[in-house]
C-alpha cells in the first residue's frame, strides 16, 4: 500500500533555472494523480523516472499559465507514445475550449479517450470517488476562479488475527464481515467482539492541496487534521499587502492556517522569483508552525 507525493515544480508565475512552475504527482496505491501541470511538467516526470502513461486523472486548480501551460505538451506526448487508455481532466470549463482549439489547430485526433470534468466555480463537491479514494474540490480566494483539492484515502479493512480465528473456529465465509467490523456469534449464541478477532488497519491518509489563494479562514474546518497540507507561500510577511492585491498568501498566513487546522505537516511552495534564498520564508513559517518544510523539485513525501 502506498500514498506518496512527489513535487515536480514549486515556482510561481515565472520559472527559474532551479524551480519549475507548479506540478505534483500523488501515488495512491499505484494509481497516479497529477495535480496542476505547469510548463516543463513532462520533463520533470522523465527526470524523476515517473511514467506519465500511468496517470489517469489530472486536476488543474485554475487557468493561470503556471498551473497548466505544460498540459498540451503532456497530452501530445501521451498520444505520440501510443497511449490508448482513457484520461480524465478536472478543470474549469474554459480549459476544454483551450485544449480543443490547440488540438484542432494542429489537426490532432488523440489516440485515447479524453474526458473533461468541469470544476464548479462556487460549489464544493465530490469530483471522484471509488473504493480506494475520494477527491473533493475546495473553493479558494484567488484573482480568478480557483480550487484546491482534498484527497482522502478510504478506510482499509480490519486485519484478521489468525490465532484468534482458529481459537474460536470462525468459518472462512465470515472473514469478510469480520474485516468490516462485524462481531462473531458462535453456534452457542456467544458474541465474540470484533476487536478480539481483528485489529485496526492503518488509518486512511488525507492530503490537502491549497493552490493560489488569499488568507482564508474558511479553509480551516475543511482541511482539519489532514496528514499533509500544501499551501502556497508566494511572499514573505512584509509583502502582505502585495499578497492581498494579487490573490496570494504569505509565509506567516500559510503557517497560521496549518496551525489553526491542526494539520500534521505543512509544505509550502509557489515562491516568488524575487527570493533566491528560501531560508527566510521557511523561518517565518516555522515561527508559527514548527512542522513546516520547503517544497523543492524531486521532493518525495511518503505518508
């Protein structure tokens, strides 16, 4: 079982030599979810030996170029390399028009089915749900329509205690119900509590991705107690007014959200190109929320 995040890009609007625009890859039990797709994303995937043909779902937070300019190139490469399995994109409706125009202009008909799922602009809803994961959008406060995403792993079944199963002669056909938390009633009518026969499996992982946004306290309840929060930190605190004007957050504001939401770990990113050394950003964040880390290309967080 795996739940692993890899940072592909962490810069804001203008790339630097060492920092590509925003993109992340989330591996949930060998299912791969791409979160934003800034310029150069497919190169970063190759660099870190991550197969982009295994990506089936792409989530685009908003339509500023540093969050999607790499998408058409990635779609084209998938096509040229013979992809035939379907791909799902979750984004605001204007992106479908943009992609359709780009494909039409190049007279490209993709080899694989491409499905667009329109992000609501004012409503938070379940975007994707199956037996393993649920993904919900989070409305953010940016200069244009923008969504964050909450990835929640489904609770895994309880673990059987083999010695106890043998001791109480539990039939094989009852094992699945035990894994789902049901008590066992033997032939004599005795109730054997489930926690005698099973143990709790690992708790489900939760990851909150908060892309470009102003300081927004309404986020706190939505991301409460997540295992990991990514929150944009474009500016240091002395540029709080600039952050407000442009729809962004400061190092202190991101850390304050993490502290109030009682998250386990915070990673920050989307740094302005004005900061050549990021230590000061980190110091400001850690002064509020100690368990803060700088994101960087190639960084992997294994939950």
